[in-house]
C-alpha cells in the first residue's frame, strides 16, 4: 500500500510537471524555428525576404481571425490545420536550405511566415485556455529556455542547425497536440464575446502595451544591433529572461501568491532600465548600451503574451480571435514597421544614434509617468471597491436584522433584499419568477409587519440599522 501511494504521488508530480514543461518546450521550439531563419549558421540578412515573411504571417493571421468569427469548428479540425502547418513549414525549411537562387529563398521564407502565423494562433489558443497560472509560469519558463538556447546554439555545427531547423516545427506541433489533449475539454475552439465583458478589458494595461510597442519599434529601427556585440546581446537576453522566470518562480511557487497579474510593473521596470541604460551609456559604451537596450525589449513579447492569455481566459473572450488581435496590434508592428522603413528610408548611423538618444529619454519619462499614474488609479479603484463591498455587507446585515426582528418570512426577506437594492416591482417579479400582484402582496405584508406605509420609511429604517452596526464595529 505504501509503495502504491508513493507511485501515485510520483505519477501526479510527473503529470503536473509535464503540464508546465511540455508547453514551455513547445513554445521554445516554435520560437527557435523562426530564430534559425535570421540567426545562426542558417540565417540570412536580407530585409526584403524577412519583410515578405512577416507580411504574409500578418495576412494569414488576419484571414484566420475572419474565419474564426464566421466559421464554427472543433478541436480536432483545429489540430489538423496546425499539424498541416507544422509539416508544411518543415517543407518550407527544406526549400529554404536547398534554394539555388533568391527566388527559392523567398518561397521558403514565405511558407515559413504563413505557417508560423497558424502555429502562433495554435499556441495562443492553448495558452488562453490553460488558465492564468499555468500559462504565465509556462511562458516565463519558455522564454528563459529560449534565451539559454540562443546563447548555446551558435556553438553547434551547421549540420546540427539544419537538423534542428527542420525538426522544430514538428516538435512544437506535437507538444501543442499533447497540451491541448491534456488540458482542454473537448469543446468548440471558438465562442462569442459576451457584451458585458467588454467593459472589463484592462484598458490601462492596453495603453501601457501600446507605449511599449512604440518603444519596440524605435528600438529596432534606431538601435541596430552591431554583429560584433551579438554574443553580448545573446547573453544579456538570456540574463533578462532568466531573471524574469526566477522572479515569477519565487512569487508563484515559493511565496504561493496567486495575484501574479499585479506584476506588470516588473516588465515596465525592465523596459525602463533598458531606456535608461541606453541614454546613459550610448556614448561611452555603445556596444553594452545597445545590447542591453535590445535585450530588455525581448521581454515585451513575453509581457504581451502573458497579459493576453491571462485576461482572455479570465474574461472568457474568444481565444483565437483576441490572441491574434493582440499579436497584430502589439507584436507584429515593431518588426514589420522596422523592416519596411529600413527598406524605404535607410537611416545613417549618426542620425540613428542621435535620434535614439533623444527619443529614449523622452519615452522613458512618458513610460514612468504613465506607470505611476496607472498604479495610483488602480490603488484608488481598489479602495473604492473595498468600500463598496463593505457598504454592501453592512446593508445586507441591516436587512437581516430587520427580517429577524419583525419575523418576516423567507420569501418576504428575498423581496425586501431586492426592493432595497432599487429593483422595481416588475424586476423583482422577474427575478423571483412570481407575478407582480404577488410581489405587491408581499410588500404590503412587509410594510404591515414593520409598521410603515412607504418605501422611503423602509430605506430610513435600513439606514438607521446600518448606523447602529457602524457604531458597534
């Protein structure tokens, strides 16, 4: 019996760990499949090809969002499309690696862009379904592993890069398939947005994300990474992403805190530190300043994915549609804008450094100011919510004391509660599934037992009881 118990415990631990490790590995392989096209032994430095790939990715995401809002589909079909995209992406890798000329390079990167859009929405679907805790911790682990991988991969041979480049999309898909099968109930992948949830969207966080998007655009456009400092940049990226994962591990597992959504200022602080570092060391240590600045921008995608997955799940928004919308609004513009402008309007190094220095100082000030304002606003709202809940609790206790004192029936108590909250006779009747005449009879009985003649006297009695409760407390 003891051996069986230990076995069950170990199997539960392994299963729980797999629910975090497998999605993290899947996201890592997904991101590495894109990294191999632009870095390492297999990467190319051609803005035109990269722009084409990103543009097609953007187009396919838009088309999929339109399909998502107009076509009903189930999990099986969803996974079939994702699987087809993964194997097609591997085919694109083969075309890219064996390309005899630039035309085939364009074709290979185009297939990569299209299939990446599909797989990205696949991971978005899972992350928005898995729950905030699992998606947040899994994403921080995935990005930390990605940072370490990009630090270690350049040391491998060309043959190893080719094999990994071909396998990454397939491995990522099978991880996604496993995650969806384990963690998501067999329901339709898409569902409609309830109008009542629109007001609950965290517009203040959306505003912060918008500012971070602008910063990311400027970082990629005005602070080009010098290939000489590429190893330093990779090391800094691994350090930043690893520090975020370590912080979340302490917060969520060691301290067992569930309010990890309040940690968004951490990302703002990291982005601000990159801005501050660049404005301070751009002249004396340009390699370190630009490397650290670009490294801090890497956490922006993590920030966006965490915010999108958490709030989409909590507000029960359509998963694929809103995750794709977040990608199009916040993640795609920096790269797409940078590549497009660099093709049309090349900026000289001197102009770039001067503009970057001025703009980083201005945006750092704006970002800090906005963060302070939003923290203050959220603090005020939290206090108002606490006061409102306390007031509602006192009113409920006052009504309960009236029910007990005047010996009202259970139904009369229900009517009294609804009447005090401001509902009309017809609303009370609809809530309790009774006729309006029955409600009038109950209210007359309440007035008779209490010894009053109108609603205003009833409200005054409740207010008096509330004051009495306040004096006692």
